[in-house]
C-alpha cells in the first residue's frame, strides 16, 4: 500500500496493525495534513448494507471531540477497500512506554485522569469503548494521552429509546482483548459504561505495577482468573504506590459492576484527590532535622515560624517515617538477605519429594532476581530439610534477615503452594496461598516471588531480552524436576538418571531451555557417566548453546556455555558468558564459583578470591564452595589462609575429600611434608584412589625423599588408567616431584594432545613450580592461550 492513493490520501508508511485492520500514516492532499488511515480487513463489510451501517457508526464516533480522543474524520471505500480516516497522533503508545517499567504514581494518576476524561465524554454520548488497553492509548510528544480506536465501541441504549438504531457494532458483543475484558463481557452479558471503568482499572494496574492484573498466558487460565480470582494487590508488587491509588484500582476491577465506580465522574473525583495529594508531597522539601534547626536559627523569628510549619507538615505526612519514629511505632523491616527453606511435601507421598525439592529450587531461582537482596543458594538451605532447629538458629547460621517457608501439594493436575515470609526473629511479615494448573507452575512461582518482593520493598529484576513466562508441559516439567533431584546428588548413578530425565523433558518439550542447561551441566561429569572426555565436552557444549538460543535471559544457560568454552580454552568468550550470567542473576552462586576457578587459571588471583568469597556468601553451607575458597588461596600461594578455609569445610564434613586435598597441597608447599602425607593418605582413602588425591600423595612422597613410595604411586596411576579416568596430567605431577622434568613435560604434551580438562591448571599449579622457567612449558601455556 505504500505510495498508493486512497481517495485523496497518499499512503506514506505503515504504523501499526491489529484485529481491526492495518494503520498507515497518510497525507491528506486536499487539507495538506497527515492522517492515520485504517484499512479494514477484507470481508469485514460484506455488502453495501453493512457499509452503510458502519458509516453511520463512524459518523456517530466522529462527533466525539475531546483533546484526549483521536478524532475520526471519515469512512470511505475505493476499489473494494474499506478504510477509516482518523487524526494522526505522533508519539508512542502506552504499551511502548510500559516497556521501560512501571510509571511513577504522579504520572499514573495524570494519565489516568486524561483517559477517564476521554471516556467521560464518550459515555455522555452513549458510547462505550469496550477495547481499552495500553496499545490503544497514545502518548504524544508532549506527554498527553490520546485514546485510540473506538472501532469496537458500543452506543449505549438511550433511556426509554432502546432501539436497534442506537446500538453500535452490536454483532461484536464478544470482541475485545481478553486480559482487559470485564467479567460481564466475557460471559456475554450486556455491557455499559462500567465495563470501561473495569478496563481503565486494568490499565491503571499495569501502569502502577508493570504487570497485568491477570498475567496468565493460557486463555482458559486468564478467563478463570478474571471470573473467579482477585488480582494481586498492587502494593504487593510496588510498595511505592499509595494505599488510596490501590483502593481506586481495586474498586475499578471489582468483578461485580454494582460495586465499581458507577460513573467515570466518580472515578475522576477520586483520581483528582490522589493527584492533589501526590503533588503536595512532591513539593515538600525533605530536609533532615539537624539542618532544619541550623537553618531556622539563621533565618530568625519569621524563618523559624515557617520552618516550624514545615516540620509539622513533615511529621503529619509521615515523611521518611518520621511520625512513626516519634510515636514509637516500629519501622518496616529492612530485608537485605533472604533464604528459602525447603518446601514441605504435603502430598503425603514420599515419591513426591523430588517435586517439593524442585519447586524449592525454582522459587530460589525466581527470588534470586531480587535487586539488592542476597538470596541463599539451594545447597545451603537443603541442609535444613526436615530440621528441628528453630528459625532464629537457621537465620543466624545462614546470616540472613528473613526466611521463606511453606509447603507444596500436588493433586492431579493442580499444584498449591502455601508460603510465609518471616523475619529472623520469627515474626511473620507476609503469608499467602496460591493454586494453579501444573502447566502454569512458572507463573505461580513468579507471582509468589513478586508478592514477597513487594512485601520487602524490593523489585524483581527483568533483564533486557527476557522472555515472558511461558506455560510448560506438566510431563516435561515433572521430568525436569526429577532431573534436578538426581543431578544434585552428584553420584555416578544419580547423574545417569539425571541425564535420562533431562532428556525426557526435552523430548516432551523441545523448547525447554532449563532442561538443556541441566543436560549440559550433567555432561560436564563425563567420566562419572562412563563417557569419553571429548564426547562429554561436545554434548555439553551443544546442550549449552541450545539453552542460550532458546532463552538468552537464563543465567544457568550462560554459565553452562561458559564452562564448555573454558574446556575449549576459549578464555575471553568464557569470561563474557560468566559475566553475562552474573549480570542476569547476581545471586547465582554456581556462576561465581566456576568463574573464580577460571580467574585462578588465568592468574587473576585477587579477583578469583573475591568471586569465591561472594559465592560463599550466597551459599555459606556448601562444602565445595567453602573448599573452593581455600583452593583460590592455594593458587595465590596464600597457604595459611587456604588451610584455614579448608578446615572450616572439615568442621562441616570431616570426610570431605577436596578439603583434605587442599590442606595436604598447602602443607607440602609449606614444607610440612609429614603432615601433608598424613592428610593426603586420608584423602586417598576417602576417595578410594581418586587420581587427584593419589597423584598429590605421590608428589608429597617424592619431595620428602620417599622415592620408592612415589614410584609405587606412579605405577598405580598408570595401572588404573586402563579402567579408570587417570589423565597424563596427574602422572606428570609425580614426575615433577621426582625431578624428572623431561618426562613430566612429555606427559603434559600428551595431556595437551588429548585436550585434558586439568591441563590449564598447570600455570598456577604449585607442584609444577620447577617447570615454570622451561621453554617447553612456557610454549605449552602459550598454545593454551594462557598469559605468560
């Protein structure tokens, strides 16, 4: 259509499209002005009779003249094309403005009053819009609201004159946009002006919270919510809005038309009252009291009177909670850290434990998006499953201000969550129950998280490029939760089962990004799965790339991809993926944990320690993350601190192999070889001859002069390589301890040829210190892309 002419209108560009047609910007060649030209879909008006009726309706709408209503100029037909000509409103729609987040209350009220004023004028002329939504509200370049598209409106029957001639588009009684429809319109009942009051309430709700009143995606769930469920109170999603504005919004959204505002005039009165209060509040200077008294002293008597008046006003309006403090009322709690305790399985079936644990995992993931709130990771909170410890004890142990506890119950295809937010002192701050279909379980978790966020005056981060919550296939979701359940066990048998369940989830739902991320994580344990290392790496990377492709906003996907890129020695790309994961979810301990290891490999020891410490803050009871901090100190040659951190791990679990290894490594470097040998013997016994523990023991024997014992360890490593994962890298450590540099370097070359996962650690490996100056060793580092 671009460049064509309809009537005396030359079409310039397409500006929008919808169910009622395509809208173009066109130039009126007669009046020399730009107009909006809406071309109706082919077949909308099938005959001349329907065209005459539509023209009559268009003329009725054209009589609307108001600064906040888009004017209709005419309706015409040319060459079988039916089109409306309307006022062209440059600027953006409210929907586009909402793409930047919720609006300040002052702006919500100001735009709300303009929209209400537009509807008031329409209602006075007997016209109901019936399709009010953010896309049908333009915001001009001067910030003025313009209500667009009365094409779905309906002329109200006039008192005592209810004839067919008074009805506009009566044949479209079911038309409109589902999430904004009032209950009576959904049920096919006759609608009046109160239907528009409901929809303006839905628009105000979205402006104030940046979320639809009923955000469900599945149409049947939207209908069920509109007909039977109340919306989440706006202040639970955005605590900065006033109680009065919340009251207005919820009154508009009442399911019973008789309990809503009975006219737009009533609504305007209340909006103006809120608007005047908001204006008064924004014009009050917020002066701290010490400055107030100093300034009063300088101003003298008249200034003192004025400042005293200001102080009275400040206290009356409770600015910054001053009145509450003066009256001895407690201030709202400051929640800066939070833990989600394992949800109780209320299904009375131990086979459903995986479901409760998985729902806990997913709720933690959702809450981890909270801005400026530290959210504890899964590993630490799972230690309190079925615990008899008191809540204050748990809060102290996890170092958090508040905890979420609750239960989950699955009955057939429905799931119910009861959740409570409690301060560390055990005082309840918030409690609520939710129930949904299993297909909408992600929406349920998001709603719980948003309500918790609102209660602690925080906001959920919505990363740029994030997708809307989608429905999930219940069978796929169940398989995914089972995959998580077994992956968290980390035993070879459990990892194999996790692999099967993640794959089942993907087979059922090929677009399940989280399942692909889980698959990638599981393939990183290729030896435990009985797979060749290279095969595991290839599958790990494929699954990670697929996860990122499906959902670029998923921190777990970027972390999985970073790990696979690190295995390929693509350090810069891996680092960018770790940074992206942390940007998306600053509370994701695994991303920080793995990133700290890569930073150590590259020799950035201080940054590595910082990331390891941050990971530990997020997961304070994780054995591997606690031991990892010791490992970062070890690589930085800070051996006393390495021992200290790994001792903390052993206080939680005396049999944790990695901590014994770390302490033994550090003791060798400190020259405490006898203590180191004892420590590494313990590690070797607990690990049942794991190559890492065994090779460190062999190195300790070698540097302490126990050559025969070292050679015996070397033989064990070589003998076990036939049936156990025993890379050349570990044998090279023993050779380096024996002083056999050439043999050690040859083994490292062999590890390079096989793309050994362990080889990059050679750069900062204390046990290879005697090879650091060798040209062959430096060339090896160069080929791996490691800094010299």
